[in-house]
C-alpha cells in the first residue's frame, strides 16, 4: 500500500481577486518555504490577519507561520469608513 501525504492548507480570503487555497505537505521543505513566504508577504506587506483553526470551529490568531497547522485562514485587514 502506498503512503499518503497529508496536505495542510492556507485559505486566502480576497474580495477583490477571489479566494484561493494554497496547500503544502509538511514534510516537503520546498512547499513549506513557499507557503511561509506567502504567509509572511500577506502579513507584512498588506496587513492581512492570520488565524489557525484548532477544532474546526474555534481559532486563534497567528503572528508566525506554523507549518504543522492543518488549516490557516488569511483575512484581509478591515477598512474603516
């Protein structure tokens, strides 16, 4: 029986371009690095907020990329008006 790889995911919410999902295999350093770079870019350059879902319903805010997180949600910054 072949081994299966687990894909973790980062859902990027973007009302202007549409939502997208980025996946990575935690055992693949290249995929982890690409996901980390996207996470860092969105957090630092555009002010997106990141959350990890812990039990499918509740979450907590992330300030650093966690390659072991099963699901990360990246939300755009709130704009006042």
